[in-house]
């Protein structure tokens, strides 16, 4: 089945189902993906064991099962994002303290929002453009499937979020500099080999952290704010904003990268099941000669 048929005959009809049916689908998906197929269980188990060396294998298995339950919820919630209304989205993704961000609009300051693949970042993408005073802009790497890439970016941006491909960023720097933006970074992915990395300990492992958040903040003198997406209960989340620095250019090199990574680490340690453990986060090793900060 081609991507266009898949979207119109399967994805879109499923997205229009009520949440209570979607969560029954999630329960079934959990049995198939985890219990029957074992989707990426080797990656997930390895990541959990390495990140929590003090936990017993039975404790790791409990965390693993909770993660897959959340992952399947995330799948159906992401499908729902294609048709969800703004009112319903805002009901399910509430802000605890958006004023922390909006006050910088009044001060004529750019803002960088940095977080990780924790909670439900797709629902965050849908609502953020409608809740901030700033123009919002998310940087993303385009998918190879152009049709699906277009549908996902359209879905994420339908309520105000701007989407900017990393391939286009150089051509948009003048526009960014001349307007007030809240630029969104998901900074917990493994850097590409060509990217500069800041090496530090994260979840008990040597980890290369993408340096783009810090570089961007310093270049535009942007206030850096950490975003945490709490999962309150099934289908409901809350956003917490915490300022990392108001003066990025006075901070020593690495401070921003290290701080937002440590803040994410603390969140993960409190409720590990809501982070994306199926991602191959540690596929790169620290190059010889690179300093571990």
C-alpha cells in the first residue's frame, strides 16, 4: 500500500476515532509490539540496564513494560494529532506556567525552548503555537518520504507552530533575527558524526550532546528555557517551564548544554517510562582526544 493510500484509508480514519477506542487499540498494540514481536526490545533493555545499573533485572522488566505501554499510547495519540481540535489538544496539554516564557516577549527577547523526547512532544508541538506570545519555530530533519513528511509538518503546524527544516536554517537567519521567536530544540538525540558534540555523563553513560541549542542561543542572545512534559494520567499532560539562563553569552562554553541535559536526566530518573528508550541514543562513542566534561 502506497503512503497516500495508507494515510487516507488507514491513518486518517483511525485519527478520527474517539480516545476511548484509540486506547483499546493501544492496549492491543502493546500485546503485538511488546509481547509478540518484541519491537526493539534488545535496544530498550540495553538502554535501561546501562542507565540504571543499580536496578535488578525484575525492576528493569517492570520499567520496560511501562515504557511499551506509554509508547503505544504515544502512537495512537500521535495519530489523533492529525484530526484533533485545538480545544481538545489544549485540554490534554495544559501549561503550568507559560508566563515564564511570555514575559520575555514583553522584554523584546528571543527565547530558546529545549527539551527531550519525553511525555508527548507531538501534542506539545500542536499546542505551543497557540499559547506563546512569541512566534514559535521548531527545527526538524525532513523524512525521506515526502508525502508523509508533508502531512506530519502540516499537522504539527496547523495551530501556529512554524516548521523549519535544518536544510533551510541558513536562509532564514535574517528573518529569525528580525522577529521575536521561541525556537524549539529536541536536544536528546544522538549527534550526527558531522555535528559538534559536547561530551558528558548522562544516565551513567558517556554521551555526546548536540551543541546546536547552545550555539543558537549564544548567536541570537536568546533566553534558554527548559521544557518538561509531565504525564498526569493517560492522555493528559502538563508543561513546566524553567529558565536556564537569561544571559547566554556570559555563560562558559558547555554550561547550557550540560544544564539542559542534567535537567532532562533528573526528569527521566523520576519517571523513566516516559522517555523514548527505543531510540539508539548511544550509538556513537567518544572520539579519542575528546574531553569528557
